[in-house]
């Protein structure tokens, strides 16, 4: 596996009005938006979706590290084609730009 070139964590989201995710104590990593319909108009629950998107993005570095640290144990305990192992490998590959 390759090493990602993303901004190192931890990232944080403090429930700000604009959905801004920052590297803890530093600059902006992402600005999130809510959901839109097929016409590009904001859906009624747009703010809830924006906050949920920001929380998920802010947790991403921690989740990636958790998956990577669990992978050796999973490889030792599960068959190479076990669905949970394949899902963890796929998530890591996607996060690292391998797919």
C-alpha cells in the first residue's frame, strides 16, 4: 500500500455554520455542503446533511488509521476472500487513491 498525501490529522469540525473542517489548530481541509435535488436546489434538510458530511470528513484520518492498524490482525484471522477483510482493504485503497 502507498502512503497518502492528504493533510495529516487530526481534523476537527466544531459545528460551524459553513461546514468548515480544519486541521486541528491550523488551516481549512474541507468545506462541506448539504444535499441537493436533481435540479441542483438545496433539499429542506440541507443543514443537517452539511453537518453530517463535515463530521464524517473530520473523522476520516482517524478512521483510516484504525482500519490500517486492524488490517494485519484481520489478514491473520480471516480468509483472503472474507467479506469483512475485502471491505476493509477496499476502504483503505479508496482512501489512498488506489481505485
